[in-house]
C-alpha cells in the first residue's frame, strides 16, 4: 500500500507529512553533500549545523532561555525515569511524584532504587480517570524534585494547570505525550523531558530540557553516559548521538514554527479534541472515560456500550482506514491519539465513522 491512512497510534505515532517528505529526500542526499543524512558524521559540518539549528529552533518555539540545557539522550523517556533520580536523589533524600497513571508508576519504581519516593497525590482510587487539583497535591517540602506527568497517554488525562511545587523545589515533568502541543512555561520547571515518538520524531531518544544549575549540582561518580553534565558539556555529542532522530526533531520544530508556533498549534489541538469530545457527549453508544476537567487533547479515550461492539468497532474502523484505535491493553476500550501531526479531517472522518457505526448497530 502506498496511500497513507489516518493513523491513530499512540506511539510511535503519525508525523507531519512535510517532515516525511523532507526526510525522504535527505535520506538519499542531504542538501548539496551527496551523502544521506544517516551517513553523515556527527562531527561533520552538515550535522553540526543540523543539531545547532534544532537546539535554536527548540529555544525559539518554547521561549527557552540560556539558563537551560537542551539535550538529546538515547533510551527514550524510560531512561529518564532512572537517570533523573540517579542524578539528584540519594539515600535518605526524597523525591515527590503525582501518581496519575502507569508511566508515573514506572517512574516511581525507578526512583525508589535511589532514595525515598513521596506520593504527593494519586488518582489511582478512580482508575486514574482524573488529574488531582493543586489543593489535593501535597508535595514533601524538602523534596529534591517534584515530578508530574503532564499528559497520561494510556488513560487519556492531561494537566490543564501547572502544579505548583514548594518554593525551592524544582518541578520535573514527563511531557512525552503532549510536549509542544500547547505553550509550556519552561521557566517554571527544573526539567522537562519527553520520549520523542509521540510529538517529536522517531522512538528511542528523549528531548531533555534541564536547568543548568541543576546539571552542575547533580550527583558525581556516575557512568559518563548517565550524567547530564557529560551530555551538556559535549553538546549531546559525547558519543555518537541518534543523528537521524535529532534531524527529524529539527524538521518537526520547523514545521511547528511554520504552523504559527505553540499558540497556533494549541488552538488546532483544542479544536480537534473538541470535535471528538462533543460527539462522545451526545452519543448514545460511545462515551468518554475521563473526568471532563481532566480530558486530554492528545489521547481521547472512550468506550462503547459493550465489549462486543468495541471489538467490532476497532476491526471495522481499521478496515475503513482508521487504524490504531484499540485502547491500551491495561485499560481496554478505545483510544484516539491525535497528536500535533494528526490532521483535523482525520478526526471528522472518525466521528463520521462512529456515527454510521452507531446507526448500523442500533
Ligand atoms: C510513551 C511514554 C513513555 C515511555 O517512553 P519510551 O520512549 O518508550 O521510554 C513515558 N512517559 C509517557 C507519558 C509516555 O507517553
């Protein structure tokens, strides 16, 4: 098949078509070099320009000051789950986490290898179907950092307001599934990290935005590859970095800038998710699974009135060119992942399909 379909996959996920077009040509011969982007030395002039541009466009996109390092680190968000505590936590010290789902539980499990974990709030009592309010979050005031997951990819919830950490405690965010989907106040954070495969590019790496003073004060004596200061000092080229991933991320940043930046993309994302949620609110067969004030604009989770109907729906949707709608294996139901690159007409196509499925199965 050469035609592209509306891919609702949660990650690796859909990428902007202009980015894929650029990559297709860069793969063969990058700019005027006669060498494909995959074949360029990470220390040569062509790739050096790519990484520098990617960093500067990242700064431009989110208004990131020079007080922050922008790093590209291998191993996805899951490596950040242990690398962050390894760098700042230690025996006798505590890190606070807001537990809003599976990814956060995985992050806490890793942190426990290095020190104490304080659960500042948890929505596990209601299957993670909501985001705790700022009043409900009880950070431990002497935490080395305060961690939250801005968008919960599996259950489909998203923070709409920034959690406020105690004075002097750096706020850490796993923003893997909603980074650059709306404006983000980097200055309010000590660190923001994101696995690339939802909103940024290919899997296997993470974008890490981290305050320079934290990098400098991090624990010593760790393996080189697991120290932020080593990556920072080497401009993410301590070893051979994931050059293709960095190239694609750079193209994605250019694409977001061309869309009008984060304000513009946020508006489009609001609209897209709104189309789907309005339909879910009026449908007799389908319903959303998360609390209204906690709904994610990136991962829209929903159920049908029976599991048989859900199975039939997923199967027929896939056959109709709408693949990737099966919910995560841990929660069932359906999930439409509609990241930055997912087009609005794909969302209306899904709603049209749901309407006719509902009619047919009345
Ligand atoms: C996908 C995801 C991860 C895991 O990312 P990997 O790159 O597979 O390690 C972590 N956190 C969140 C919120 C995610 O959506």
